[in-house]
């Protein structure tokens, strides 16, 4: 296990785990945590053995509850500090959103403000029945930038996005699932085993196929003029030209599980 103050990272087979570890503050995130998260993701990205990543919060009471306000005097008391913090957050969100391998947000408890933003940067969101979701910007007078709202609209649609922001209230896990904000809702006791099984299932599939689908789906929600269709085609062709494609066909004919290498 690798540690850096309030962040934890470890690898288990084909799965990387990234944990926000500030439970006494419901995993509120400081500048150093955002910066550390980006570094850990870079390590996971460059490790061929890691095929999917689980993102979660420590302590059992929260996923992530937004910015750590106790750090504001130190980190955001000057314009220079504010600019550095905003750049770090944007870089971290982009690192999660543009991460080339599948990511799963494993959510237990509160997922508030920036926690919702972080979860939206992951490919899937799986939570417990007792989890709560909210973006309380309207209770604080905060402005919310286009990029963050666009990610929410892409997942839940415009009407639910407006409801989340207009009311600024906490939504239950069942409500979040109805909106499409989460993929699955589980009893608390089943969450970790379920997510680990899901991650292992993804990690056992052909990496070139999985990663190409992630990239192509991301292109599909962009404006047509911004889509990189050439790279989409190249990634599809790479699948058909791979040893994994031959292994998949061979394993099917031999009625056994394929062993994919990513080549």
C-alpha cells in the first residue's frame, strides 16, 4: 500500500484502489489530496497490470463531501492560492474523467458537492441503500462552472440536473438511481464484495475492447465537430489486429475462459 497523508492507494490483481482518507471530516478534500490523487492515477494508468480502478472514501460514513473548509485559510485566502486550488481541482477532475481505463465510484454514506462531481468523473457509481447525494451550491451562493454542470446533465439529463441544483436538498440512494445518477444500490454489507466482483469481471475482459468502448462513448457525447473519429476507428482496428482477439475466438471454441494480455 502507498500512502500520502490523507490519500491511500493499493493494487489487488488487475484492480487499483484509490481511497480519500479524511474520515473525521467526511472525506473533505484538501489541495494536497487532489494533487496526490492525480499522481496515483498516473501510476495506475502506466501500470499495464491495472485494468480498472475503484475510487472510494474511508471511514464508512462518506464517499467525499467536497472541499475541506478548514484548509481555506491556508489554501484559498489569496487570489494566488485560489487560482492554484482551482487549477489542482480541474486537473484532478480531468485526470479522473479522462482516465483511459474503467473507473468505479464505490459510495457509502454522504456524497456531497465535490463528491458528486468526483463520482460523475467515474464511469460507474455503485452505492449503499443509506447513501445521500446533494449539491448544496444554491444554499451557499456558489457559482457552478459549465464543465461540472455538463457532466451532470450528460448523466441525469437537464430536468434532474435542475432539480438537484434548484432544491439543493439531499437525495436518497433510491432517488439517485431513479435519476440515473447511480448504476446500482446495495445493502451496506454487500457493497465491497459486489464492487470487487464487478471490477474483477471488467479486469478479466479484453482491455483493448473495454478501453476502446470507454473512449468512443466519451466521443459520442461531444459536439460532432470535436469528435476524434479517426482515433475511434484506429482503436477498433487495434482490437481486431490483437492477439487478444485471436485468444478470445480460440477460448470460445475450446469452451474455456480467455486469458487476455492487452496485446
